[in-house]
């Protein structure tokens, strides 16, 4: 809104004015010039058929967009974002105005939940598997133990210093 000698006045999308000492400003991002990206993550069960899910998504993205008028571009299916402990996590995104980002995120969550329910796609939830511990027999084979030790030593040498490259 205004940059003065000692203070800067910032105005948010709701019209609120915040006065900040210039010495306190380290970074300012103008999120009103361009569209913002609303994200939606949905975790599906590991046992479900991913190609089937992707075809359901493909066939219904326009319908999802039609139900969320605040979306400017999208929604887009970006693919498998991660393999979680209890789910295969899918990522969707859409362009919208910054002031609509939370509306669009919540609406996408709702629309994909309804879509997945209608198509028998289970949204995963954390699960714990309880079982009896399995007793494994030790091979006791000296040759197997020696070969395994040699293999691990070779791998340690071959990969020496790689961890340093990751920092």
C-alpha cells in the first residue's frame, strides 16, 4: 500500500492494513499479482488398482472443476506424490486467486471424496497389522555368512563418500 522512510503499510486481500517497521522486513511476497496453487492430497489403499483410479480421475476432472467455480485453471492430477505408510498418496492442484486458496483446497477435498466414494475407491487411513512373530531358521552355513560379509564390504567400499554428496 505504502512504503515510507521508517515503515511500510501492507494490505491483505481482506483489506486489513498492517504497519511494519522497515528494519523488520526481510521478505515480502506479492501473492496478488499471479494466481496461487491450491493443493489436495488424497491417500488411496495400496491394494486398489492405480490405473483404474487414474481413469476415474481422468473422466471426472471437468466435473470437479464445474463444481468449484473459484478454480481458474485445473484441477490437474499430478500423479503419485508419495508412498506413505498406509496409503499411496495422490496429488491434485488447481490455480485460483490467493483469497480463494483455502476455499478451493477444501472444495477439492470434498469433490474427490465424493468422486472416490461413488467409484468404490477407498481412501486409506492409518492401519496397524498385528501378527504372531515368525521364527526364522538360521542357515548356519559358513559359506553363506562369508559371501554375505564380502558383499556388504564391497558395497560399503563402492558407495564410500556418496552420503557426502547428498548434503
